[in-house]
C-alpha cells in the first residue's frame, strides 16, 4: 500500500465527507415527506400539483444518490464506502478513517 497522505489528513477528509453525507439525508427526508403527503391527495401540497411534487421529489432523491456515489468514498483509495454509516476503517484498503 502506497501512502501519499498522512493518516491525519485522511481522517480529516473523511470527517468532511461524513458531514456532507449526513447533511444530504435532509433533502431525502423532505422528499419522502412530500411523497407521503401527496399520496392520495389530488390537490397537491404547497400549491403544487401532485405530478410536479412527484417529479421534484424523485429528482431530489436521485440527485442525493448521485452525490453520495461521488462523496461517500475512501479518501485514500477512492473506493465506495458502502452502507456503513460510520466506518472505522476502509473495507477496501484498510486505512483508518476515524
Ligand atoms: Zn480505502
């Protein structure tokens, strides 16, 4: 394993990525609340018709998923970190993350 960056730098970078990842959950929750509110509600919400609310919600969820795909990566080997919320080590290269 080649070490280009110090462990402290990797841990710092991972901390930033984790914070961004946690913040990205907010829009997902809003999108799901919007989807649930619009379910069986022909008048829509916030003055928006249901098909617009559906469109915005799905666009939001897909954007966050794409964001996660780029953000939720190991700072050392750049491999996707998977479903773990707070991994201590990268499952791929074994670097310490927190
Ligand atoms: Zn790694």
